[in-house]
């Protein structure tokens, strides 16, 4: 074999043996990774990777993104009420919006004992700091864990449930997770929240505060089977925006316009 041909064959062999590089996670995949790794050793890496993707997506107007339904393996690291879950109904959504007001005011609002200001459908939303120093948290020097008791009324149905919500600082980025470990049902047992997994982040850029929320949920109700998964996801997006604007109004003192 001629020397030049030997070199060519060796080069082709080396190329064929080179490992295939994995493509980077999509926006949806990175959102799920951030949820899954919130308490893991690589949490900061995953959260900042999510922020980088949000920075590429954020626009002047709010955006909503439909995410696929969860599987049991996606959230096997967290306690949840598996007896009532219909996994095909656990579709998710990512929502990005630019918010009026200053980030320190939003951070201060996040530790208020009464959180019911976010939406008129919340009859009760109380929050208690269970770990960490709230004052140090306000200055970005400590993380906190909170326990939340909620009673929500929608379409004449009142549903009580408890939620864990924990906050972590990574530099100037604030990330937080919300978990509903146990399903909550109304008195009839026909309506309730079965699944609730959320990861969020706040950061400021040259134009102000950016808020991103990725949520996966299943609401069990008599109306559930009348909705397509796409309609349920759109309701999740709309509800997230109501949560944003209620918080914005509370922080700034003026209603959201738009």
C-alpha cells in the first residue's frame, strides 16, 4: 500500500472511532434538568445553563412554551402522590416575562407571610421560613426553605394543599423550586391538585427583571376529561401569567397593563 494511502486509511479509521458528541439540551430539556438537579451537586451549573437559555429566548412580550408530559422517572427524586397521578395529563409549560419594578422588592415580597396577593383565586396562601436566615436571604447572602399552606377556589371549587418552596442564590440569579408532595382534594374528593412541580428563576439585565417559570401539573376535576392536553397547558400558561401580574401589581402598587 502506498504511503499516502496508508495515511488516508489511518485518518479515516481515527475519525470513525471518534466519540459522537451529545447535542446540548433543548430549552425544554434544560428546564427539566434544572428541576431534577435543584438539590444536586451540579445545581449551580444546571441553573446557570437554564438562565443562559432564557436569555436567548426572552423578548419584550411574554412567551409561553408547551412542554411534554412527565414520566415517573422524571421526578423519582421527589416525593409525590403516585396513587392519583395520570402521567399523560402532566403536561408542562415554560413562561418568560419582563417585569416592572426592582428585583430587591420582588425578593422582599417572596418572604411575606401572606402570599395570597398573587391571584384572587387564592383564599389562603401562607408562607413560613423553615430553614435559613430571611434577613440574609434578602441581601443575597443566604438561601431559605419555606413551607406553604394554600386554599384555592376556582369555578366554585375550593382545594386545600401544602407546598414546599425553596430559594437558592447563584451570584445575582435567584432560583426557586415548588413541590406538592401530597395531593389535595376538595370535600367531595372529585376535584384536586394531584401533581405540582415548578422551577423558577429571576435575574436582571439591562432592561430590568426577567422571570422564568417552568411548571408541570395535573389538576383532577370533573372537567378534566373535557379538556385536551393542549388546552390544559394553555390554562397553565394563563395561570402563570396571572401569578406574574398579581405579584407585579403587589410590588409596584399599580396594575399590569397589556
